[in-house]
């Protein structure tokens, strides 16, 4: 059960890819990061949309760690796009067409960004993304238009009290 004073997060594809690349779960030094993320997921306070899952499936290639990891946490992590999220996502697309990747659009690939913002809006979440906060066609700038908070991975680590500490 999500309590109203608990922060909830929506995770962008680039966060999962960054975590896998630079903070691998198999390394004991990063165990606390993955434990915290998995705790947030099981508590219902870390979510993403099914299009992010699809992007991971395409990105991963032969290394299927993230595919397996998402599958293991899918029940509490992946939110299908329902009518409320769909409508909010369509409104975002209509109001901010610059958010849409033209390459994806021309190949009929689904675009995660407007629906990730819509999920954050509908579920009152903070978006965690590595996208630039300065570029007008990126998640943080568009989310800000809807008063949705965006943070990067390091800001997420700080909020969760995660630190890389040397043992004495």
C-alpha cells in the first residue's frame, strides 16, 4: 500500500541502463542500491510503464540481465497504459510535439517519454531520468510544465540515503 507521505518514483529507461552499466547488481559494492530499488518496487513506490520494458527488451541484445530483472519484478514495477494514462499521454503529445522522437515516429515505434510523464502525473511520482534538465524537448523540461518533479540518479541516491562508504 502506498502511503501519501512516501515518495514514489517513475523510472526512465536510461536509469535502468545506467544502473546496469555502472552499478552492476553482481558487484557487492552496489548491493545497497539494488536492494533499495527492489524494496521500493515491492512497496509499490517505484514504477515504470510497459513501453520502458519494451525498450529494454530491444536494447539488451545478448546480455539479458535487465530483461530477467524486470520480469522478476514485473508484477509490482510495470504499469500498463490504462485509459487515464493514455489520455494524459496524448494531451502531452498534443501540447509538446517536440518531445516525440521523429525517428521512432517514422518507424511506428512507441514513444515512452510522454507516457512516462503521464504515469508520473497520474500516480503523483517523481521521475528519475538522466536526460538533460536544460533541453526543451527532454523529459525534465516537459514534466516541469506539468509541475512534475524530475531528478537524476545521483539525486535519487541522495534522497534514499545511499552512499558509497569505505569500511574502516
